[in-house]
């Protein structure tokens, strides 16, 4: 991380895909700084590249050009094994669809990132129980995803995203698959935990109420942020 508190530094980011015999440019020379403790909202029409940007920030895809630094590390330059380790220890991911593993309980799903980083099982259990309590799911720890409501599944996914205390949270339409009342509750929980845990968050959303909870909002248009 740089001395001025910038935890995410993106310069001249470019990304495109082959389309119909030609090429569709999604991001074209995008620049972005996200400061430590900021909750940045990113809005834009469908297909504008919001999810592409988030995947690039999280190292789930490679850019065609430009640089992405997270906590001072050049994400795009990391080899697969160091990148996986970096993501596990530095970045929490929250998606529109919870992506919980259906054969495991809520507790086991939240434990998974901790076990993957080599935490002892007993310590992972304690940490996961604490996280489920933070999101209001302590009594549902032994339930599998299919036994949870949509809002409960997303809260469990948020607990999993926070396992290991990441310094950066990336959330892609975290309320997009929820009804308005449940979405508002998840948005409020996300904002509260962001503040309480001192997170830096980048939140892609179409939800105006969630965007209003962010400390800054940028709109993605024509491959750049405005």
C-alpha cells in the first residue's frame, strides 16, 4: 500500500473480448484509486463492464494492458499459486449469487477459506461461529444452504467473505438477487460491517439505496469511470 493510504491503484486498465469476428472493448484506459477505509460504489448499465472490473481487481481475470496494484502488490503479475494465496489472505468476495457449497453447512462454508490457509480446525470453527453470529445466523450454523432463505444465504456468504479478516472486500451486486426488504437489510449489514471492521470495499450495484450508503460512487461509462 502506498504512503498516501491508497490500497487499490489502477492505471490505464484495458480489457476486451472477441465478438462476432471483431473485438469488443470493455475497459479502455481506466484509472482508479481506492483509499483505505473507503466504501466505493460502482454503477453503470448492464454490460458496461462493472463485473469485469471487479474480476480484474480480484485477480480472477487478466487485463489486456495496464496495471492493478492491491496493497502494493501487482495482481496481474502474480503467478497462479502466489495469486491464490494473495486472494485468500487479502481479498473477500461477495457475489450476487451466494455460491455456497450445497453439501456443507453454513458453518462449514464459512470455515472453508480458513482451512485453505492452514488454520487449525478448532480455530476455524471458533472464527466461523463468531462471523455467523455477527451476521445474525448463529442459530442457523448447522443448516445447509438449501435450508436457508435467500437473505440468510447471502448473509452466510458475507460471513465467508470476511473469514480471515481481508483488507479488501469486493461485492458484485450483493443485493441483486433479493427482494427489496431483504436487500435493504443486507445492504445495511454490509455497511455496518464495513465500518466496524475497518474494511476497504468496492461494491458494484444497480441498487440506489446501496449506492447511497457508499462513501463515494463512480459510474462506468465507455470503458472508464466518471
